[in-house]
C-alpha cells in the first residue's frame, strides 16, 4: 500500500515537473516571440517563433538601409525599394511582419538629437534665434523611417505597395503595439500624398471602362450591387456617380458617391434600386439624394475624403443642373440595433406606463410582460410586417423615438455621435432631417436598424452653423426629429 502510494506520489511529482517545464517553455517561447529587432539582430541563432533568423534579419535590414542611402538619387533609391518590394511580394505573412518590425524599430528618430534640439529651442524662446531653433527641433523629429517610406513611394508601383502594406498591417496593431510608429508614419504621409488638392474628381458612367465599373461593383459597401442590370441602373442618365482618383493609382477610385436626381427627398431605398423603375425627369429634378458613399482603400484609413467629395459633387451638380436646391442623403443607421439591444431597458424604464401597456398589446404580450427582451424579440419578428404608416403602431413609434435618441442625444467618450455614418455627415455640417420607417426592408436593413433609414440634409447656408453646434456637443436636428424626442 505504501509502495503504491509512493509510486503515485512520484508520478504526480513527475507530471507536475513536466507541466511546470512545459509552462516555462511556453513562457520562454512567448518571451522570445516578443524580442525587439535590436535583440534579435544581435543574436546568433534563430528561434522557432520568429520568421526570419538573425542572419536573414540582418541582411534584410542592410537592404532597407541600402534603400535609404543618402548618397544615391531618388530614382536609384526608388529602384532599390522596388527590389525590396519584389522580395516582400513573395514573403510569408510572418516574414512580412518581421519587415514591418524592422521599419518600425530600426528607423526611429535620434533621441539625443531631439533632446538637444528641444533644449536649444527652450533656451532660444523670446530671442531672435527662436525661429531657427524651432526649425532644428522640427527636423530632429523627422525619422529615417519617413525618408525610407518616401523612397518606397518613388517607384511607379510604390504607392500601391505602401497602401496595401498598411491595409495588411492594420489588423495587427491591437496585438502588437511595436507597429504603431510605422502605422502613424504611413497615415501621416498618406494625409499629405492624398490631399484633396492632388485628387481628380471624375464621373463614373455606363460608358466608363469595364474595369472601372467592375471596381464599382467590388467596392460598393452600402447597398450590394446584385447584377450588371443593377449597376447599369445606378449609372443611368438620371443618376450620377463620382469618384476621387489619384494619379499614382490610375483607374482606382479612392472613394465614390452614388446620387439620384429626384423631385423630393427620398424616404426609401427600394425605388432607387429598382432596375425596372421609370427614369426620373432631369428637367424637373430639384433634389439630389446621396444614397451610397464607399471608401475603397483600407490602407487609407484615417485619411478623410468624404467632406471634400460631397462639396465638389454639389458644386458639379449645381453647374449641370441649376434647378437643384436640396441636397440630402438616404443613409443607413448601422449601429442602431446593437445600441438598442444594450439600452432598451433604460429606454423602456423612461416610457410612461400607458405607452408600455400599448407596446405590450402591439407586441402580443401580456400587460405585465412588456420588458425589454420580450419587446425586442417581438420587434424583430414583426419589423418586416408592421404597417407602412408608423403612427398606427405603438411599436413603430417607440422605435422611431429610440432611433431619434440614438442619433441626436447619444455620444461616445469623445462627445461624438455614436453612429459612424452620423459622425461622417454631421461632421460635414449636415443635420438629422427625417427618420424613415421601412426605409430599407432588405435583410441587411432589418439586421442593422429594423429597416429604419435617415435623411441627413446638407443646407448649404447653414453648414458652418451646424458644425459649430456639433462642436458644442449639440446635434442639429429638424423639428420633426425634435418632436420624436419630446
């Protein structure tokens, strides 16, 4: 019995030692995987969790420094960058990540130079040398990484290479903060290289090249294009589609907007997407409806085009159609369902008892069962079947009031509107004009917002006023939307 117990104890101890050794090895592997490139460059042997061995890492760093060599011309630097880009195209995902880390960690500003320049600037404040000291400080902050990336942008396909590199990089930022400097550098350069002053506004029509129309189908992000008939309808003579283009990315729209020319503000998307619907009479059109705006380049995240695009399109449309007086959107509310799921209890608690009883009856619930979960379930089941006139349905009226609260009153930690589409249009000076019941009865529309859509109005005489209100934390809304909040 004692021998058996001793044997069992020994086995347990052995298992414990094995588990401890495994945990230690796992921690060691994890620590190894997070070594800086400086530590890896000084090592002699590779590690299982790292894509490039120290020897190959050193060679890659030499090639990147070769690109940056100040003794060669921009043309030669671009040629060398193109050679690295060709290697990168055939590299594995792990090898590409090592390349990012080299760019991020090995081409940083000179800390001692920054410190000296800062001290010089502080000493020069209030003296005739202040401006010169400021110039030295600014130059000290310019990292070798900036010049490296500029060399990559110099060869013909370099811009495409860098935009794609950042698109691939972005999903890794949360898990590896070492890449933040490279991302910030790219975003800063793109903000300059893709400034709207360098962009060309072009109309995309059915007569455009097939490859360009295919890009439209590929990148449409708001209302999926289902067929060639669908895209032809969106490019017909009573419609307009415009995109911003950059000379270094020929044939590739950076962002595009689809516009319907009508006689009134559109409340529903279905007629606009109806391939068999009658064409609008352009001679009578007084209203331009922006019903889809799509960014196409993930790698240009953070670079703003939308504000300038809408302004340029409005100017272009007014030149072509002087009768146009109203400029508005027909927009989705993509964050509504998720927000309502988290806040329905709070909203329902603030709802008068009589209204809660009416909601219970409309949802087929017993009077005392009108709690948030049951109400949302009923709303989910009935959203597509509720009457077109929301004033006839307590459930519809409650949902519209909730949507008004979401768009006009709810803010994030930075005091911005919660909804991403709302942030975009309100930031451009629009106001929340009207909520539309069953604006988008498609499965996507029901999933996002129970079918609700919203019109944002671009009142050209009040854009600055609306921006000022938003800066004060006040969302500009129409009287009709304000009434839903009472």
